C-alpha cells in the first residue's frame, strides 16, 4: 500500500451505497479499502468481497483505517461512531433519519474525532443548496416556497434529509427556527396557504435514486431549482471527496458546505 493512500473502512458494504462505494474505491487512486463490515447476522459475513478483503461483522477488529464511511441506519451509525471514537478513526456519515438526540450524540463524538455528516453527499446537491440560499436571500419573504422530493419505493424515511435541509436553509435566511412553518403534504380542507408555510412533499415510486426541486412562487412567476441524481456514484464520489477533506482534520463537526468551501480553495 502506498504511504499516501487513505485507508477506508466501509459500513454496510453489501447495501446499495456500500457496494457502490467499494466499486468506486477500486477505481479511484489514493484510496485503499482496508476493512468492510455488515450487521452481525448478515449472510455475507465471512465471505471475501475483494481479494484478501473479508466481510466482518462489525468495526471492532479494525486497527488500520483512517476514515470510516457509513451509509447505514441511525442506530447502526451511532454504534459505529462510538467504536470509531474509541479507535480514533475519522468518519464520513451519509445516513439519514437521525433524531435531534442522535445529532447531539454525534456532535459530542466530534470533540474527539473529526466527523463529516450530510444527508446528501452529492456535490451537485450541495451546490444546489448554495443556489437555494442565494435565491432565498434575493427573493425575500414575499415568495412562497414548496419543496418536492422523489425517491425509490424502498427508502425508509420521509421526507428526505435533503428536503428538510433545504427547508432549514430557507428558514435560516428568513431568521426563523429550523423547521418553523413546515407543512408535510396537504389533505382535506387545510384552507388557504399561509405566507410563512414551506410545503414539503415526499414521492416514493419505482427505483428513483433521488430528485429534489425547490419552487419559489411570486406574483406572476415561479422559479424552480432542481437536482436529479441518476445513480448512487454521485453520493459515493462525494463521500470519497469528504474523506479527503476530513482525513486532515484532528477533530470537529463538519458538513458538506465545509467541503464545498475547501474545494473552492483547491481549484
């Protein structure tokens, strides 16, 4: 192994994202997968996924990884982060569905290791977030906002973490609490739309990887900012860029906005 290679541990390696990350790691210079694992009762535990790389049943035995990449479940990610903290392994977390309590726990881990957390690792989506922030600043409070997200029928949480983040960005610009005014779908006779509402709508259909649209509606016009992801390599690529960013950080809590700022300085 080259001395400058970043040594990666991958959680949930047999899942949609885990398998995509492993495939990308084998094709990307400067990275080396050194530890891969699944849940303890997973049928693939003990089997070889790459020459010399056997799927383990947890992070416990890992001793040589620089960065953990985890796109699993909130419960699994918290447990994996606890072990990463003890082993001083930095972490890139793309898991969604964390509770407020979970987020507080993750931030406490960042006192001892560097942690990058994002509901969406796609570089394009994070540039979209910047565009949405700029639009909210320029358009002001007079424009109504609706957010529509579409994902595959197997996604467990709704609305998506990205949709919630987009709404929070707009509220931050408008000087409001994070989820103030969020309306999750409408039915029956809800009455006229209130000026401060942010409608958030979750569509679950087929095998859609991820689509997000923010609509700003003013008098006589609608501005739409959209992002569509066609395969999971966009998220996997973002997580590897995140690993490059975080491997140099001793401790701290980071988001993809920090990675975007770092990328600007690299260009």
